[in-house]
């Protein structure tokens, strides 16, 4: 059997065996992370006694506290994954955040929300960066963009499912206790996912009983060649030195800018749509549309990235789509139908940047340096999850409308696109 058919068989097995599980797990992860956006639109903080004039600012702080804690353990949790595998780390993480999400459904005041959001950030911290590193262990460079896209498609798909679930809960139970039941139901789903992790994930290729010996040897051989090529691109193999690499630092900045826009958009989209004059349940249902468009475009864009072998120029184009789309949606905010259309277009760029972006560090970093650097990029970059919601919430509280907040998100996307061009070690 030739190497190419062997690799094709191995690639198909790896895609079918691993990516549906990772997709499902990220779907659960993102539902638990952003369900607060639907609860905000349903009046969660007004139900907790926060005055209407400050409810949006308090809500943005609550959603952002998650990312303060999220940044803390990233690098070292990823190093742990590189040594002991994902199953133990992920099983513990899902158990913890499932319990925390359920407890959020029983909160009685704002300090309790703050505490639980902080703990949720700690619990979820190992997952995303861990999966990006995991994909670099299981998939070769020219497979990785597609693998990343299938995994990251869970973000917009979770928006589709999350909007439908939230809309259904609010329609059946009302805004309150609908938002409480939403947290409880999605927390239970996280706990149930522990069994999926333990039964169906495989830590490393050498442990895969579902690959033949020839397929394992071929994959590990190709991985070894890639490792040698990566070492030519960097003057260090140490993970400590990799953290100071110029391009790693630029990638932290790019990811921060992109994530600022992404979470500003994600957290406030239901409330922005509700400001058009619809109910919380209708706003939740309408969020399905931009997420549906984003989930489809994300796959096609990532496939093109792998085939064409381009990363930087494509990332620039994606960020510009997001930035221009958001600018036009802010400009037409007083015309709801047109503004909503531009929100849909901007979603293509806001969510498609992620799989293309994550192919860049895994092209020139390997093993522990990749694990640590990915953890650092994800940890510091996700601090944008603090900035985005707070900026939009503060500007809305200050002006009474979302226009200035949406313009600010557009600016972050455009800046991210410009910084991408400064990265040297990428195609």
C-alpha cells in the first residue's frame, strides 16, 4: 500500500473518530460560556434587583469576570495535557463547570453571579487551548485548517442551538424563571458529557487502538518531519523561550483584538436585537440567523485556506469583512432590517477568523513550545472577552444606544487585520 492511500485512510479515521466528539464538547462548552447573553436580554440582572440604568454595565462586568479567571491556568494546564493527555483534564473541567452552571440558576444577588462566573472561568480554562494543542498532535499541517474549522464551527452552531433553546425556555416559562432553567439544563448537559470524554477520546496517536500499526507509524513519521521543519523556523525548542518569540507576542495581540469583537458581539447581540423592539424570546430566535450563516461560511473559508496554503492574507480579508460589516450595522442601527442584515454579514468575519488564526502558531511551534505558546495566546488573547462586553455595555449605559459600542468592535477587527500582516513565520 502506498503512503498516500495509507495517509488518506488514517486522515479519514482521525476526522470521523475525533472531530465529532470535539465538536460536541465545544458546543456544550460555548453554551455554558455565553448562556448569560440570553439571560441578560431576558432581564436577569433586573430580576436580581439591579436598577435599569446600570443593569447593562453590571451585566457586562459579570460576563467579563469569566475571562479574568480564564487566563490564570492556561499555560500550565496545557503543559499538563501535553504530558498526561486530555481525558483526565477535560473530565475534571466538565464536572466542575457543569456544577457551577447549575448553581448559577439559583443565584439571588449580583455578588453570587460574580463569584460563579469567576469560578466558571477557572473551570473552563483548560478546554479550548487544550483542544488546539490536541489537534496539532493528531493532524498534520495541511489537515489542520480543516480540523480547526470543524471544531470551531461549534461556536456559531452553539449560537443556533443556544438561541433556539433560550427562545423555547423563555416562551414556555417566561423570562423569569426561564433564564434560571436555562442555566440548570445546560449545566446538566456538561455533567453528562464527562462520560463522552472518558469513553470516546484517545489521548495520543500511540494509544489509538482504532488505527493500524502502519497508520500510526506513518502519522508519527510525518509528525517527526514537521517537527524538524518547525525547528528550522525558530531558534529555540524550549517552551519558556517560545513564550518570548516575536510572532507569539503578535499573535497574542491579534487574538486579543479579534476576541474583543467576538465576545462584544456574542454577549450583546440578543440585547441589540431586542432593542429593535422585539421580545427576549424573539430576539433569541433571531440570533440563529447570523450564527447559521457564520457556521456555513467558516467551513468553506477554512477549506480554502488549506487548499491555497494562505493564512495571513486570508485572515486580513476576514477581519475586514467583520470590521466593515459592523461599521455598516452601526451606521444603519436606526433601520432595524438593514442593520440586522449587516450584523449577519459581519458574523462571517467575526467567527471565521478563529480556525484560520489557529493554524498560524501550529505551523512553527511544536511539542511543549506549542502547548505553552497556545496556552499563552489563548489566555491573554481571551482577555478580550473582558474588554468587548464591558466596552459595549459601558457605551450603551453612557449613550442609551448600542451605536458607539458596535463601532468600537469594528475598530478592533480592522486593527487585528493590520497586525496580522506583521507576522513573519506564516504563509
